[in-house]
C-alpha cells in the first residue's frame, strides 16, 4: 500500500538500467572484455548484475578486490568501447515501459531520468527505442559531482523541470535510488522482479515496491495523484 501524497503529480523521475531498460547482457559482455584486456580473470555474470546501477568508477574496484586505481580510467574506456559495439542489439525496454509512459503523458506528468551512466549513452538508447522525446531531462553521471545515493542528480532534474519535490517521485531498482529520493525529499518507489532485491528496496525505505512497470502504473493510477487530461 502507498501512503497518500499531495496531488497532482507533476513529474516522475526514473533510474535507467534495470528500471526502464535491460542492458545486463551488454554490460556483462563489456565488463568481461575490459577485465580480459587488463589481464584479470573473468567474473560470474551474476556478480556483475548485482552491481549494475553503480557508477563505473566504483564498480571495477567493487568487483575486483585490489583493482589498481590507476587502471580505472583505462578500464572504463575499454568497457565503453565494448558496450557500444553490442548495446543496440542487446538492450531492450523492460515490460510495461510503453504503457506507463503513455499513462504519464495522458496525465500531463513529465518524465526525467537520473542515472549513473553517461547521459549521452542514455539518450542514444532512448533514441533507438523512439522514446527520446518522452524524457526532456536526463541527468547523467557527467552532470553531477556526487552519484546516488547523494540527492544531487534528483535535485538537478527537479530544477530543470521546475517541479518541487512534493509534486514528484522517484522510481528505481536499487537502494541507492531510494536513498537519493529520501535525501531529496520525495517518495522513492522500488521496482524489481527479484524478491531479494525487492526486500532490499523495502529495507532502504521505499514507499512502494513493485515487481514490474505494469505494477508501477497500477500503483500510480490508484494513488490519486494523476490528473487525466480532458
């Protein structure tokens, strides 16, 4: 159940990877290529998937204990080169994305993305999915000095939209997304098909937790915060 919030809802902010799109196959491939080029052993894809959503600068030392700090810039370059080669073929929208965006558009509710990947890469994927016009504001890792769970990215998106926190909410698939929302003063809703991840989102303080974007849409419609246009 979701607690009542002021209506109407003027904006919904989204995380990107794991929330709106699934690029996990491309991400795992790119990490494997970067680690191999730097002489590191391969990692189980499940380990990499558990870290998706974190900034690349943090993921390499988290995934590989003792990873040399001096190698991180090179690792990121190798990762991005490998990712770009396959991302268009291996990235897909998560189920429920299209109807959710249509519902928000019908209610004149604006959408933004706050992501720990680069905004330029995010825009390229959205363009491939013909969704770029639905997200007028994208705050990427290059636009902030502190990544989630710091609220800087969310606050920048709200400022760009000219929407106060009490008229917005954040949807994401990691505890960092929820922490950033709480720190920015707006509700954080979690979404994940994985029961363990949903439990972590609840523990992080999520106001609502859903299995997929279809359920997020239903929760929004039931919240009374959307105002259908006549």
